[in-house]
C-alpha cells in the first residue's frame, strides 16, 4: 500500500516536473523585483513566499473559473533563479491536464491587483512575461482646465479694455460740468503771463511746422 | 575736416537747441512723456531682455567654448552694442521723433531706413507673438496636476501608449502633436488649429490692452513685465541649485575651451547675438528715447543698459543650465537603471548585485565572459555629454527640455506656471517695443486721419496682425515661424543698423552729433565713442553681414520637420525647402533691406523730375 502511494506520488511529481518546461507549452515566466519596490523593507524570498504565490495564483484560477477547486498543488513552478524569477504551469485539479495559456492569462489579468497586493508589489515590479497590464485611463475633467484659465484671462483683459476706453469719456463729461465756472481758467492764464515776464505769451508749437519741404 | 556728405536744408528740418529748451520749459502736452526715469529704464531693459536671453545666449555660450565665450561677447558688447545703443538713444532724444520721423528729418532720402525698421518690427512682431501664444497655451495648461505632458495618451485597447508618443517622448508628442498638430512639410497646410487661434487671440488682446495708449499704458505694464522675470529667475536659481545634477550643468556651461576663440564663427555668433539682443535697428529704442526730457543723461543710460543686458544674459544662462543639468542627470540615471535592469533580467542575477556604482565594472565583466548574450540584450550607451547638449536652443529648450525637467520636480504645476509666466513677461516687454516701432511710424506717415486717437490705431494694428498670424495657426505653422525667425530677424536688421550708423556719422555729421550730445548731457562724448562710431562698429556690423550672406548663399536651404514616417524619427528630419520659398525669403529679408536704397533712388528720380 505504502509503495503504491509512494509510486503514485513520485509519478505525479515527475510528471509535473516534466510538465513545467521553461519557454515551451503553456508555461509562463514571472519575475519579482522586491528590493526595487520596497528598498529597505524588502522581505527575503523563501519557500513561504513561493507558497503564497501558488496560493494567490490558485485563488486567481478559482475566481476566474467560478469555483473550480484549484489548489496550491496545481501550480507547478520550476527553474527558480537568484533573480527571483521562475516559470510555472497550471494543471486542472484532480486531472493533470495543463490549463491553456489563454485561460491562465485572463485569470491573472482579472485578479492582477489582488496578486500584486499580496506581495506589496506593483505591475512593474511583479511582471508576468507576455501579459501586459491594462493601464488606467487618465482622469479627464468635464471642462478642460485650460479653458477656465483662458476665460479668466480674456475676461480680465476685456474688462480692462472697456475700462480704459470708457474712462476718458467719463472724465471729459465731468470736466465739461466743471468748466462751467470760468474763473479758474482766467486765473491760470494770469499766473502764466506773470511768470513768463520777458517772453511774449506762450510759444504755440502748432504754428512751427516740422516739415518745411513738401513731402514726396 | 570730417567726411560729411552734403545735406542741404538739415537745419530747417530739425528743431534747434533753443527750440528744444523752449519746448522743455513749456512742457508741450502733444508728445507723451515718461512718468519717471525708472519707467524708461525698465521699458528699455524689458525691450532688450527677451526670449533670446533665455534660449539663445545659453546655447551659444555652451557650444562656443563655455566660459571662454564671455570674452568675445563682452568685447563685442562694448565695441558694437554700446555705441549703437547710444547712437539710437541720443538721436531719438535729440530729434524727438519716432524712427521714420528721425530719418526723414536727417534727410528725406533716408526715410527708407525708417520704413525698413517698421517692416522688420512688424514681421518680427508677427512671429514673436505666435511664440507668446504657444507660451500662453502651456501656461493655461499648467493649472492641473499631473501636467498634461507627463503621460502619453493610451491606445485603443489600453495596453500601451500611442506609438507616436511611445517612440519619441511625452513632451515631444505634446508639443508637436497636441499643441501644433505639426504636418510633414511647410507646403502641407491643412486647416487651422483652433487652440492656437484662441491663444493668438488672447496674446494679441493682451498686447493691445498694454499698448493701447502708447507709453502711458505700456509704461505701467513694464513694472510687472520687466521686474517679474528677475524674481522668477532667482526662484528658479535657488530651486535649481538644490536639485541633483545642477552643478554638472553649470560646469558644462562655463568650462572654458580657449581654442574656440580661434574659430571665427564664435566671434560672428557673439557679434550677431549682441546686435539682436539689444533690439537695435527696430526703431523702438529711438521712439522710447524721444519721450525723454532733453537733458536726460543718455550716455549714462546706454552704459547702464549694456551692463544690465550683459549681466542678465549670464544670470539667465546659469539658471537655464542648472535646470538642464538636473534633467540630463535624471535621464542619465534612468538610462543606467534601465540597463541594470536589462542585465539583471538577462543574466538572472540577484537584484542588488549591480548598482549604479559598479555598473561599468559589472558590464565589462559580463561582456568579457558572455559577449553574445550582452550583444543580444541591446544595452544602450548612456552619454551624459550628449544629454547635456541635446535640444537646448530655441523653442526646443522651453517646450521640450524645460517642460520635461519640470515634470520631474516635486510640485510641478507651480514651477510650470512660474516658468511660463516668466517667458510671457520676457516676450511681452519685447513686444511693447516692437509695437511702438510699428505704430509710431504709421502715425508719422499720416496714413490715418490725425483725428483718430492712438487707441484706434493700436487696435487696428493688432487686429490686422492677428489676421496675418493665422498663417502660424496652420499645422505647418512652426515651419513658417522658423522661416520668419531665420530671415526676417537677421539680415534686414544688420543692413538697417549699418545704414543707421552711416546716416548719423556721415550724413547728419559726427561734429553736429557731438555738439548735440554736449548740449543734452553737458559733455562731449569721449574718444572711445568717436572711434567706435566712426570706424569700429560699422566695420564689425559690415563684417558680420558679409560673412552671414556668404555662408547663407553657400549652403542649401534646409529645414527640420517632425515626420513620423521618416527614418530619423524621433529626431527631426532635415528636408530642403520647396522652390517657391525663395520668393517668400526675398519678401522677408530682401524687401526691408532694399527699401533703403530703393526709396532714395525713387525719390531722386521722381522728385527731381517734377521739381
């Protein structure tokens, strides 16, 4: 009895090892960059972390296939390197059939965030070779902000132009009302002649023409 | 006996010294004047300090031997810039007219000089304000976090970015595609870009309101536009110096290479830069100086202006290169980290085995043991020198290099807003001088009825310019702008500057000019000014002009385009201009230069025939 169990176990192990061949078939390569992501707080890679990975992937398969009872033993890693990268294949529970690449890919894509979260990593530091992360669409507000600033600037400038054009007209009106009393203007000329003394009156430059010659 | 060409009737055309004294006492209200001396100095400083100080001078400095470039720059500043500056300021202050009025008063045959100045000012104003429009677009878009040029837009199935953006860079894509929608060639004009149109509208409206009453409005605006850039540069200097890699940029800028001084192009570029930086021959300085009181010390003003311009150029260059150094260091670090990642992944080594410090040794070791694998990994060489010298001139500096550097700084929207406000102020203050150089000659020509107030004249000029500027709102707009920049703002200015010097020294008469300055300032100008006015400055300008024409005539006219389908993408491709461009170039460069002799000739023929 014991021998039969041992035989079955070793058979399954050898089959599994035979299943996981890097680069061929339904195998995927995964790469961890823990030190890049966490720096000083990086955890060391060991068998426990590998167990977590297999568990997370089994969860992803279960979630995608809606309940098919994948277990930790259905995820078979191989060729682990010091880089912390390895290949893995997924087999169906109970049978030893390999799950095809497409299904694995879609399962991983669906639960990518959960897998990343389990390891405190991101899409860039936990890479699956060949599975491209779906990028988040940038947030675009309803009114582009530049239109708002443009509106503010143009509004201010238009108000300024109108103010500049209207202001002298208003001033002229006020002056007309004030010019009703002639005493002020008489006093001014009186003062001016007293100052000029020797000169006869104010030199009116309108009468000295700048262009003596007829122009072309 | 000095060499002076016969100029009959000069005394009748210009006010005598006694007239000037009388006008000064009476304070004739028909001519505008400055509220105070500070306004005048700030306006002139703002006019001289423009976008070229930020994005042309630092590039010239670095590419022509770093710190050693300051030697030809300062020498030519003193020998070429300062004398011409004093010439324009003094003649404006003496004859109390705009550029056309001044030259017409000296001799009616010389009115062509004024017309040329006006045409050049007008054409430069057109493309300069388009630059302002682009700066405004970036300014409007800086009020969001993250900045829109930080990330590429996603493609349809959201797995990656748009290929055009992926292959070039986010800032390149934002500038050439989102902002300009650049076409493949100058002939390819498909429709108008409406974001550019409304930014042009904003730009021309702002210019209009600032210049609407001449110097009574622009004189107030310069308090902000002339002072703010200095404050922002100081803020950027402090920020820049605290960033990693800033000092490598400054070192790169100022490392002297004395051998460059032997190269004649260094001296030519220095001379040309001094000439353009001072805003000479545009007519704006003459106009501004004509509003000065008669006894204003113009000699002192020209020295102050030269010193301020020179110092500001060096100051702006330091700030620019500290930011460039930061960006280059960031890119270099990213490049090295990428390579380290590729090596680690390719050789399956543990993460910390290769760091930035042992990268070179590790690469060498791996290359010697497994050269084929290393070759297959396609490691890119990270060249710090190349990163420091890429795209650091012209629009490339502001819209590509600087915007990229800003995205890497914490608090990017604030820095972006500050940077583009600074560029706006720099550009606007130069534009005030330009508009002055266009509107005042139009007034002098009496083309419009005298009753029309200054406001309507400025408004009409701005409106017409806006309509013509729609040429730059096309997808091929950037190529038209480069064309204008290269041809409208180069040869005509040198020609007109040369004619100005000849006119004042040999037609107006250097003796008379000396007497005028003695009357205005109290002292006859020293021997330095005499020698530079009579021989050195005209000679320098003539040499630069001749060399420029010779080099331009020899090479085939090419221009750079943004072409997705070309092999050199993402670098710009160089293609030749279509043949009809030569007609446009003649219009831009030839007409303002030739209007001087043509006008004199026409007047000679027609007036002498009829009278």
